[in-house]
């Protein structure tokens, strides 16, 4: 099966420090792939190269057979790669629906031409996206008063406004309460299944990873040390060494606190 997104020997060095070391991965259509590892493992650096914020020292990034290595972030986005961030970035002075409308205006390339009438543009389309993430009932609330979990769901709607082929989610449940984490990842899983979007995400909550990821890849000190399904990763000796210091099987409860 042809990968939607693929990296070949992706490497990034900062002087003598190799942050990402010869990473090759394949993300299939409709797959929810987790990229995990301890702090400093190279996950965010890897994401920044995929999205164009950083240029690889070596290696290539390929989207649907086309090499996109070194493209600017806006060009990668235009090719169909979306991203959500660990810390939400929204317009707090605007309403929920206005934030999504702005994303749709950007997608349709008329953001400057119709600024005086922005509140009227793509409202139905924006409402449909908010309905998808269970936020339609809060469409006219200002973002400044939203709970953090609701901001995360709104950010997901914004990312989907471009109809991405690939969605990169950098620690999507960071800062959320346990129930909110479960709800957001269930929502993401449903979108993957219903929309056919391919998702690559990083996450520290192993309960979330084991419950929702179709496949898991583990980074340590910039290099891939393991990949497989939840059971294979939970029982992998190298992964146990990284998370627990070795010698103990990574159970569900222990994984959640690793």
C-alpha cells in the first residue's frame, strides 16, 4: 500500500547534537499513528521538518509520491498537511465560528479581499465543521471564555477547514483533564474513520496512545527504537528500558504515568 506521508532517512543536527537520527516512517491513508518517546526524544523536531519549519540535514519528506523536503510551511499546508499544536493558538477576541471562518477564508484564498464582510463568509461550512467536533452549540461564544478542552476541539475544526490529507497533532491532549483527553481522542478516531484523514500524533499519555493508535513508533535520543501495535510496544524490552529503566512489563496503569 502506498503511504500518504513518508520520510526516508530524516536527520536533523544542531552542530554536534543530532536531534533526529535517520528516521524513516510511513503513514497510511486513514491511519492513526502515534510517535512517542520521552522529553527530548526528537518528536517536535521531526514534526517541524515534516511541516517545513525546519530543513532536514539529510533525508526526504514525501507526500503522496511528491518530495516536499524543504518547502515553506505555507506551501506544505497548501499541499494538504495540517497541524495542531501543544499550546492552542486562536484569536481570543473573536467568536468560535469567526475563528473557523478565518481558516476557511484562508483556504479559499480570499482572506484579504473580503475582510469587511468576514463574519458573513463560509458560515454554513464553519458550522458544519463545528458540528463535526461537537462545538456548534458554542459557535457564537468568544474564545476567551472557553474551557481549554473546548479550545482544543475548536483548534481541530480550524485544522480541518483546509480538508487536509494529513493531520499532524503535537500532544493534542496536553493540559486537558483525563475525561477531556479521552473525548478528544475518541473524536479524532471518529474523524479518521469517517473522513479518511491520516493522523500522526505525539502524546505522553500512554492510555490515550494504547487505546486509539493503530500503530505506534517510539523515538529515543532521535532514533527509532521500536514500532508495532499497543501490545508489541507495551512488551518491548527497549521501550521498557526507556520509560521505566528496564525489567518491568509496561502495564496499562504504569504506562499512563510514564
